[in-house]
C-alpha cells in the first residue's frame, strides 16, 4: 500500500512539474549556440513557430536574420534580406500584425551623424528554412534631428511603429506615421519621455504593456494609448552586455538577451499590475487582461498547489519509513 501511495504521489509530482510549458514553448532560459551570432542585439518571439526567436547581429554582419529554436539553442533558419542595400547598424527587431517582421537599422553611436536611418519589413516565413526574402525599406528621420537608437517596437494591434532613442539620462518614445511609406521619408516625432538608457524594448502580446530595458535595469509602462504610465521596475538579470528584450509568445515571460559568443537568454516572469490602463486604439477598448495575467492565473495556482501537495506527501512517506526503520 505504501508503495502504491508513493507511486501515486510521485505521479502527481511529475504530472505537476510537467504541466508548465516546456522549453519548446519558448518561455525558459536558453543559449544561442550559432557561432555566427556574436552580437545578438535584438530579439523577437515568433508568432507562427512556438519556441522560436528571431535575432540578428549588429554592425557589419549583413542583412541576415536568424531563427533560433529555444529548445536547443540552434539556428533553424537563416533569412537573407534583399532590396535593402547594405545595413549600417541593425539594432532591433519586432513582429507586428499579420506576422510582419520589422527590423531597425537605427544605430548611430559613432557621433550621431546619420541624416536618416532605415526600417526593413518582411513577412515571417511560414516554413523555417534558409532562404532569401525581399524586404521593403523605409527611410526614417526624426523631427528633432539625428538620434542614436537601439529600440524599435511595433504595436501588435495597430501596427504603428515606434522608436526609443538611447540617452544616458533618459530618452523619448518616437511615433512614426500611422502607416509607413516606402515612397518618401517617414518622420518620427517624440510623444513621451522614457526613464531609461534604452537598449531595447518590447510590447506585451496584447499591446497593453511596454517593457524597456537598459544595461542594468528596466521599466514597465502601461501603454495607455501611447501616453506612457510608469508601472514599476523590471527584473532585469545581470548580463555581460544586455542588448535585447521580448515577451514570450504567450506573454507569460519577459526574455532578456545579451551580446557575446554563445550568449544566454534569460526568462523572467512578466510583470502584472492588474488593469493596464488602456490600449493603442482610438476607442481604448483593448483587453484589460495582460499576457502575464493569462499565464499566471488559476491554472498557475493549481500547478503550484499540486507541486506542494506532491512534495509534502513524498516527504511524509519518507519520514514514516525512517521512523519504522530499526536502529543499527
């Protein structure tokens, strides 16, 4: 009987531990193992391929995007962008509505001298394989002069593109036109202050929260229709050169990446602040439930309770057996 109970308890414990999403779902730590990726400067969770993250090198690597399987850390597809010329300093990547990938060739850290920067747009491949894809190139200027920036985000509901400039004493959120044009210059204008020396940023999947990270910290904002409302600090891990951030596909985790060979990506619980204060739509009728809330509600409590019960039961059986064991 005791053995049956022990097996039952062990089964409950294993089942409870197996219930959370696995590495294949892309919400656990992983290491980027591709030797070509030494300056991972942006990170975006795939919408079509669970557990896959898109990244890229910065500086002079070329027009390449890499799809990383977080379960193994291996590259499962390399996309070469054409129609974009020679990139100067790719610093960010984001996925918007309709599975459109946006790439920010927006770095300008050598004196802030570029009169314009570029954004590239392409459809995320439905099948992951090495291929060449023609991208649309957009010319971008800032209304108040040249800026160095490493953060580009696309609102998941409206598709509007935003850039956050990188300044030690805090920068600004710049809004692009409602729809980017490939025929002319797209002027981005400052719309809100950002309290961070920003190296990357990401929207939650529902568009209700904006995570902004720096080298040594981060801030979570309620999107609030673009009128940012600071909510609190993010649990940014200590990394060699923290350059990237994205939410996991289901919004339950915030994933933090770093530059360097075999760089690590660390998963932290996504912040939850209750009602997140509005959406990017004109009516403001966005969902009030954040991705973190969806991933951490009653189901999470049930899993936690099951684990606790299983552990306590196994400990209880072990103590009983020790007490019955004759002394030597």
